[in-house]
C-alpha cells in the first residue's frame, strides 16, 4: 500500500534524471508500408522484487537495441483489434502500448510491461524466476490528428513497477505516415518547460527541513511509521572541475512516498523532483531490534560534470531500537552514506516491522538526546556546588569574626 503522501498529484514526480537513456523512434506500418503509429521517447523502469532477505529495488533503462516486435504490433482494422505497438529488448522484456479512440481523441488505453526475473544481472538473488507481466491504464491522450507531446517525465504505475517516459512524442491513427505538426501537450508541461525559467539550484545552506509523516503498509498492516525531517548533503564535481557541497531539504509538498513490507526488510521510497531516496530497514532476530540498514540516492545536478548522482550503502546500523518500540531523537543526526553523500535527520520518531494500531510504541531515546540532557544537569550541578561552597565559606567567616570579641 502507498503512504498518504502518494495521493499528491503525479506531476510533482519529475524523475527524468534517474537515467539518461537515449530517445529512440518506433514505427508500426501496415501491409502497404504506411505508418500508423509513431513513438519517440526514452524510458526508465523501476521495480521492487523479493529475495531471500527481503525486498530489493532494481532500475534500468530502455536500451538503444530495443526494436518494434512486428508480430505483436498492429495498425488495427476490420479483422484486428485497435492499434498496438510492442517494443522488445534483451531476453524476455517488452513494452506494449494499446490504443483506443473516439470521435475526437485517442489514447494509450493500456500499457503492458513484461520482464524477466531470471535475469540475474538486473534481479540478483530473486526468489521467483521466469517472466512476469504487469499492466495499467494510462493518461496518455491527444486530439485526433495531433501528436502527444510531453517533455516532462510521464509516470505509469503498475503494481511493483514504475515506468517513466521522458521527452515523449507519441501518435496513433496517423494520416500521412509522419508526426503531425500540431500537438497536444501533457499536463506536466504546463507551463511549458521550454519557456519557463530554469529551476534554481538549492541554496548552499538551507533552513532546517520541516517534519513530515510517512507510513508503509502491507498485507499484515502497517510495517513502518515515521515522523522526521530529512536533509541531503551532497558533494560533487562541477563542469569547471571545481568541487561544490550542496545541502537541500526533502520537501514533503513535492514528495510521494511508497514502500514494501517483508519479514526481514522494510523499505521506504521517497520520490521527489528528478530524484529517489530509498531507506531500507533490517532486523536482528536474535536481539529483537530493528535498524536503518541501507540508504540509496539517485538524483541529478545540471551543473555537475556527471549530472547523474548515485550513492548507496547497505551496511549501516543506525536508528536502532527494540521491535515493538519506537526510536526517537530530537537532536540532529548525520548518517554518512558515502564520502560524497550524508543524510541529516532532524526530530525523528520511527518504528519498523511491528506497529500496533498505527501508533508509536514505547520510546527509546537516542544517545545524543541523553548527552544533551547531561549538559544542563552538569551545569546545574556545578552551579549548585558553587553556591554551597560560597555559603559554607560565608558561615565559617562569620563564626570566626564573632569569636574575636569578649563579653564585658
């Protein structure tokens, strides 16, 4: 199940920067050699799959070797279904776009993706093998005799798969074997990114982020409940070979969250413009404790020498607490993921695996908060001791002054 944040408009998810696959043109022709469907786009596929140690994430791009599978593609007609385009790549992978129309508009009624869990390069240690098929209805639509145009990322959600089309031009029911000059723009391009000013880079030192609530649920109920504020600290090389450090906040208004629950792994995925941050929580069955085990970040920086930034660490042991209890820390915590990336966490309360009635369990406070409490206690104790010393010195001095006088 998707967390509450996932109900925000999908136009906030501009995830084009996750992969820089090259755009390719795909054409379906009838028996006379006349084109009836044309499509040009790049695509990124993101999916989660099960292993013997919990859920894992995989992402890959539509390769340049992808081709139209003519045996599964059709222009439609009297003796056939509506037009369809099937793109095949590698062994066991295909992407199909099925079109329908009415008097004024046409659309990609259904998008189907077939992938191969036996591919050990993309899906290492997958519990199940073989071919898997997922599909979904899409919102890709345009006026008749116009091409569909979307520069921004177009997302299609299919259970455990998210397909991201980038810089897409698609048209079916062609009248002259080529893209029409007129176009129907997608909602994501309003206002058009070709005329809008470029998005500014995040400030070098932003204010502290605001606290957001996240939850992940599965078949057995909620497996993750979190209240926290997140900040990314990234170091990268700019195009002029100078090194820059950028710190920017995860804005809940621009973030969609989802995740997965399994017996040994709980995953929280935070999708925000051109980026995804993945937090993976593991457990120690012998000590009955959960902890933050892995962090993955995929994002882009337009001014970077290599615009695509990726960082991951799956051997962490942070935010640790007893299963059934919640971990809480008011102090700022910095988790070093790699030399180039650290995650700053503020005002966190989090509980993984066992969450009763969607409420936090008993609190286990972090060491930092304990140390912070020691400081005022130590200062207060020192001041009390100083006052006591002064008082004792005063009393001793007063007693001695009285002893110097004789009674008349």
